[in-house]
């Protein structure tokens, strides 16, 4: 968006509330952070712009990756709060484990609406104060220290003071607004592509599953080359769900978008929707099992894989990922390959040595040049390539619980001063696998 004029406005903002830990963003990382911080005894307020929790995991997709290493000797690498999410889904028979067809490790496919309910329960049990329909717009600050946030609500702006802020907005909104350095993949044109997902109902699942993936991709390529369909991505996945006759797709591709620019994001939403209906038409007309199927249920918004990544106290690299690097301040682990959805028809994959994992250091969650903020989730400090491995939901959940415990430990908001051995001890106590 091009800004040509600046207006100097002065707002009188009511101070609505004070808490120990303020979490911005109720996605995988934010919910996990809020639960973990509250269980450590902190008074936690969790702010989410939509009317439900779960973030991208509830509004775009339905499969957790990152819980298990790929390869011949599967190992579980995530534990703690994430296990309780799975338990809540299992209690309702709304999760199934399935091998990942690309080799990214087993996935846990669930019902996204049940996930919202599970997060409602987990946050309520932990005593988290959840504020929906509030959008973070600015920071409160004293010098370099962030001391709270300004939120946009239906009743105007509201300010909340906090000892520590967890930035789990996905886009590093808090860190960016506070002036911390970041790499902006959207602005520099390197961001991974965006995807509108959708569900097909009334599918003959047996017939659809019997049609091999390579044959599906070949049919996509032929159909696109004949000019009968506009299919920018000539592969992509369609998979079973916990429901009969329902398949979930991840096929559309909108590239070259800065997802923090409202005009570009608005265009991407329209393009993603248009593509979704085109892919649904292709499935119905060209693929066995979909003859009577309908598109039902577009993702709540277009899925954003990458935007701002903070430049933190440590910068996780492609070399760290592929060499299975270890760090003394590890707060989570990851075994997922680099999975890069670039512009064009295919996706780039690069693997760690079989069965190995790398560590995510606490320093990747600490933005430089500001105090009082810890980030969690896909806006961590990592290069484009490392991010393409570490962004799975399993790792966002694990980073979230680490950020939450750190924020609770930093009684005075001094997140850099957190005793890392004590942080790691408490994480293991919580069930984290370090
Ligand atoms: C199309 C697509 C497919 C993917 N497929 C998979 C997959 O199959 N499995 C997997 O494990 N991972 C997958 N990923 C990656 C994974 O979903 C994300 O990396 C992960 O969900 C990010 O979690 P997060 O908590 O960092 O952010 P999010 O889950 O995006 O949470 C951010 C939350 O913050 C809220 N928010 C944002 N800004 C503000 C603000 N200013 N004020 C208040 N609230 C705000 C948002 O509404 C949201 O709820 C996929 C991603 C995409 C886009």
C-alpha cells in the first residue's frame, strides 16, 4: 500500500486493563504460550482478532505436522501442551494419524471446528482471559521497553499494560511496531506463496484414493496445458478428513504477495477464491471419485505461509537445519524438511539426515533492540530456507509454550535475563521433548 500523506492524530486511549503476560494472536503459538504462562502462575490476557482460537490451524488447514520425524525410524519430537491438544481431539474421535505422502513425517489430521473448542477448554482451564475481536495496533513503551499494547475494538482503542508481551501474531506485528529489526519476505518479493484451501463434500473417497497422486498431477498438467483450466500449481495435495465423503485440498497458489499490505492481501483473497473454484471444477470434471462432489467450505482467509521474520539474538539458517544443529539454549526441536512453496508449478524439498532433528534456540524468539517482547510461531528469527522447515504447527506449539514459560519467568519483563537452564527445566516438567 502506498502512503502519500501522513495525518498527525492524537487519540485519548482508555487504559482498559493490566496483566502479567499479554499474548497477541490466538493461533497455535499464542494459545500454547497463553496456557503455559497461566499454568506458571501469571495473569494472562490473550488477544485474538477473530472470534475463535486456533489461528491458521483452525481456519486454513486440518493437519498438524512437525510432531514426528520423517524417515524410516519415526520419533516424536514435540510434547507438553501440544499433547493436550491432541488428547482433546482424541476424546471426541476427531483426529487421525496418517503417513505424509511427501515424506514430511506422519501428520495428525483433525476437525478444525473441534480444535477451536479444545482451545476454548484448555485456555479456560488454565485461567487465561481471552479477548476476541480485538486487533493489536500499537505498543505502549517506556524507552526501549514495551510495556503493553493498544488494541482496536468495536468501542474504539483500548490500552492494556503488561510486564511481558508475547508476539504470536504470525506477522511479528508487535516487534515490527516496536521498531525491532526484521526481514520482510513479503516486501522483498521472496515470501512463499499463499493458498486458499477448500473442502470437497460428497466425494467417493475410495475411488478418489485409488487414483494415484502421480496420475492426478499428470492430469492437472495435461488439463492446464490444453488450456481447459487455469491451474498455476500442477501438484498439491488432497487428503481424507475425519468425516465420511469429505476431502480437504491444498492446491491453489497465489505468489508474489506482501501479506501485510492490505491491498495486496485483498487481491490475493479474491484470486485464491477464484482458483479454489477452478480447482474444484477440475476435480469434478477430471478426477475419479469427484463426479458428484461439491466445493463446501473455503478457508476462513487465504493461508499466509511467510511474511515478517524478526532478526533476533540468533538467526536460524539452512545450514543449521540440514546439519541437525544443537544449541545449549534449545527450547524445541524440529525434524521437518525444508518445504518451499515458491512461484511456479512445483515445491522444493530438502531433507535432514534420516531421523535427525535440529534445535530451536531460545535466542530465536528474542527480538533485537527492544525489551519486554518474546515472539513465538512463524515470525521467529530464521532465514527464508530455515523458516520453510520450522514453520509447522508442531514447532509453533512448542515455541509457544517456551515463550509462555519465559514470559512468566521474566517477572520484570526482562526476557533476555531469563535463566535458560530454569526455562528448560520447566519446559521438560511440562512435557516438552528437548
Ligand atoms: C496454506 C498453508 C498450509 C499449511 N499446511 C500446514 C500443514 O498441513 N501442517 C502444518 O503443521 N503446518 C502447515 N502450515 C504452516 C502452519 O500452518 C503455520 O506456520 C502455523 O499455523 C503458524 O502458527 P502461528 O501460531 O505462528 O500463526 P497463526 O496460526 O497464523 O496465528 C496468528 C494468530 O494471530 C492473529 N492475529 C494476527 N494479527 C493480529 C493482530 N494484529 N491482532 C490480533 N490478532 C492477530 C490471527 O488471527 C491468528 O489467529 C501451512 C500454512 C499455510 C499457509
